[in-house]
C-alpha cells in the first residue's frame, strides 16, 4: 500500500515536472544562481585559505648574531631552540661567510655596495638562524624564549644583534586580518545571496503550484490525504534541485579551467580547476544536497497555501 | 443517514447564509434541492463536504458529527462521497481514463482495481469509446459524464451533484439526469441541486425548496414551485 502510494507520488512528481516545462526551466535557472553562489563560496574559501597558508608558510623569524659571536655558541642556541615544541624543524644556520656570499649575490649588479664592502676589508655581517614555527601564533613564545635564554658571551654583551620578528609581526598581523575579514565578508555575502535566491526559488515554485491549484482542489475533494497531495510537489522540487545542481557542476567545469589559468599566479599556488577536480566528490555532494534541499523544502512550504480546502 | 440538526451559517460580516436548517436524508434516497441563486444551496453542500463549518448546529453522517472530524477523518469521509460540479473540474492535461484513475489513486486503490473499474464505470455513463480522449475533445455533456464517472468510481455512499446541468443543453441535461437516476437505482444516495424546472418535474422525487437560507418546502414527490 505504502509502496503503491510512493510509486504514484514519484511518478506524478516527474509528470508535473515535464508538464510545466517553461516554469520548470525558470525554476531551474533561478536555483542554479543559488547553487552557483554556494559553489563560489566553496572556491573562494579554498583560495583564501590556501593563500593564507602560503603566506603563513613564508613567515619566519631570523635571529641575527653579532659578528663576533663564536660559532659554537650559536650552534648551542640552535640546538636548544630545536628542542622547543613550537618550532618546526629544521632551524637553519647560515654562517657569516654564507651570509656574505648571499649578500654579494643579491647585489651583484650594484657596484657601489660591492665596492663599499671591499673597502671595509672584513665581513660586517653576522651569522643568522632561520626559525619557523608550526603556527604563526607561536612566534611570540619562541622570541620570548630567545630573550630569556642566556645569550651572553664571555665578555657580558649579548651575541644576538637583533630578532626581526617585531618588524614582521605587524605585516603578518595585517595580512591575517585582511584575509580574515575578506573571508567573513564572503560568508555574509553568501548567506545574503542564498536567502535571496531561496526566496526567488520559493516564489517560482509557488507559481508552479498555483497553476496546479485546480488539481489540488479536486484531489482534496476526492479525499486524497495531505501528504499524497504534497508528495508530487516535493518530488518535483527535488528534481528541480537535482537538475540545477548537475547543470551548476557542469558550468563550474569551464569556469574553473579559465579561472585556474588566469589566477594561478595571483593566488599563490592554488589552481582552482585542480582544486575542483581533486575535491569533486565533496563539492558534488554539497551542491546536490543543497539543491535538493532548497527545492524540496521550498515546494513543501509553498504548497501549504493551497491545501486548506 | 444524513441529518442536519438546526444548522445555521453566519459569515463574519453577519450575513446569514443558512438559518436553522433541519432535515434528514435516508439511505438510497434521491433528493433535489432547489432555490434561487443565493438561497443557500451551495453553502449547504459545502458544509456537508466539511469545506466549511456551521456556525450553529450539527451535521451528522451516519453517527458522526462532520464538523468535529479531523483532517484524516475528513479525507476518509470524502472518499465515501462523490461530487459532480457544474464546471466539471476535470484535469485538462489528462485523458478521460487518467482523470478517473486519478480519483482512484488518491483513494489508494490498487492498479489492478483501477484497470478493471475505469472501463466499467465509463460503460455505465456510456462513454467507453472516448476513454483516451482529453477533456477539450469532448462536448459539455460528455465532460459531465466523465465527471460523474469520476464521482462514482470509488463506489461512494452519497453522490452530490451541484447544478450538474447548469451548463448543458436540454438533451444533455436529460442524459445526465437519467444517469443520476441509474446511479440512484443501483443503491447510491443522490443529492442534486438545480434550478432547472424541467429536471425536477420529470424526476418525481423528493424536493427541498430553499429561500433566503431557509427551507420553505419539503415535498415527497415534489415539483418546482417558487
């Protein structure tokens, strides 16, 4: 009995979908807008997230030592830093000579600087330790550790010239803030767009149901139960959602190829198209589930008005 | 079988549609309700179908008070009542077979029953040859016969025909009335509203005459007198 009813509900759901061809088409288009917005949120979230990670990855702390700092002491500090749980190994030690070579290489087209360096006669640059934290928020404690560690040389002066964390900190904080507020703005905008397009979908489906009001009235009068009347609209709404979702997913294909090629250099390292194909399963589920949910719930609510007879 | 007990219907703007109506309908009876437009015939039927609730009084079907039924009970009750309208109310995008099958599906009948009963009931209204036609391909009389077939296909206890001949010419009117009589002969209670004098006079059945929301006459073998 339930099986017969279910079969009939699904069948007449498909039926009402085909019969209202034009309205079905417009419902599908409207829902595609909604799903497109949802999909775009997923992509922009991924882009922003990966950009943030890339930037975080580029952040490090350099400890500059005075030129007279003995190498053993620097290596001792390096070892004790590496034991910190916050530090992502390896801590890179760059000796005075390497720093000088690096410096010369960077300024190989700059005659003045090289000349000045030559005239100086000795290496004015100190050795460097390059430290990366597992998480940007942990730099602070690493730097504090350096402050507390006994880094005094035998004659009582500190062998650490400076730690560049405090200069970087500002830039890092600002970037994190920008990305976070971009993310937040994106979420707010998306919620807003989802609400709008759900309302439009809801109204479009109401039109479909309005066209079927005679049918609903007749069904009421022959004693059809509420769920039996509602069922087909529910099914038709779910079909709208499903088809819109498929179209949206297809549409994302050329769009992400295009975006992937043009934005890969701009957003460090993330190709949107590769992201799309790599996470297709999840994106498919999210889009199809949202489509079916929006379609079926809107039509379920929209049919209520005509069920009162 | 059906009993109206001091039923009144007063609308919120305090216009009185029905006033203190009491009457009973026996099983297998054929009763006609006549009266001018606005006399309260349609309101009476609407309250019987639980589309509206009476302001005062009670309406009983068998031993149940219709106005106290819940949604599911109303659905069950409506499956025992077949309704025929003046404007047919067929679904334009479904053929004759589907229009009738639709009512059976809604009542939860099996596919086998539908396949067996639809041709049978179309035979009864003499429309078997048009089984695959769509409503717009039928004449008014034929459409009304489809509508009657739909009303009786679930073997209701009562058939309500609300001005079924209002849009029809005399010949088709005659046909429709003959079909309703046949249905009544087969054991179904028929409630007919009309303002066609010829129909009433030829029927020679019970006539309830209404005016301004009241019953003014109730004749066993009535004529159309207003």
